[in-house]
C-alpha cells in the first residue's frame, strides 16, 4: 500500500483556493510542522475568507479533486452564516480538511494579512505566521484546556523563538485575553 502524504492534499487544496481567489492561511498542526517540532496531525486546518458566491465553485472543485470524498454544501452555507467550520474528507487518502471561516474581528483580519508563503512540494502555500499561530493556540488552550496546544506553543517558542516579534505577540495576547499565559511561557523559555 502506498504511503499517504498529506502534503500532496495540502498543495492541491491550496491550489484550488488560489485559483478561486479565496484568501486562506494554513493553521493548526500542519503549521506547527513549519514553525515548531514535527508531530502527528490527523487533519489539515485552513482559515478561509469565503463568500456565499464562492460556495458552488469550491464545492465543485473539491468534488473534482476527490470524487469519492465527502463535502456538504449545506455545511458550507451554515459555516459562512455562523463564522464556523465545515469539513472535506479526501476520498483517496481519508485525510480530513477543516475549513474555518475567517471571523470579522481585528485579530483574524491581522493574521490573514500576515500570512507567510512557504514552499511545499515545489508549490507556494500560505501559512499563519508563527506569532499568530502561538496566539491562536493559546486561545484554543484557554477554550479547550487541551495540553497539546501548550506543547505546540512551547515547540514554536523553542524552534522559532529568536525570530519572533515579541512586541506583536504581547500586544495581541493582551487584546485577546491570553497575556498571562504567554508571559509564563516566555519566562519558561528563557
């Protein structure tokens, strides 16, 4: 059996989003692989700025990518209305892609604007900046209590720490309510 490489799916989905002019950033565990330590991740998380006029085109493109995969048009519509998420499961690999809607708040707008291009399998793919990934992981930890989020933040601080914009991190951490957690992790890193 052929080894599944989720990077191929990541590149294919990124190319679809580019072709359809849908702004996006890769976040979650796949982004941690870029800015932190390698770790297992079962899915691909993408933040998208999706409009209702994009729904049919995106659904069609994802179906063409994976004829036996799963995508539900109503879930996309609901995600846009509620600033939530919808899923696509690739029929070939079984890998799940979680599409998270860009929220209309200053932080989400900032993190989309600060996206960073990285080359994956010879293709340009846009990732969340390491600072924004740290901030969103701290928010997710605050909401879920998942220790995986803190482990990811610690690995990003350890591996990308010398290149981080600490002032940006502190400013947004204060604005989104995770300043105390960030400060503890920064002290621990030193």
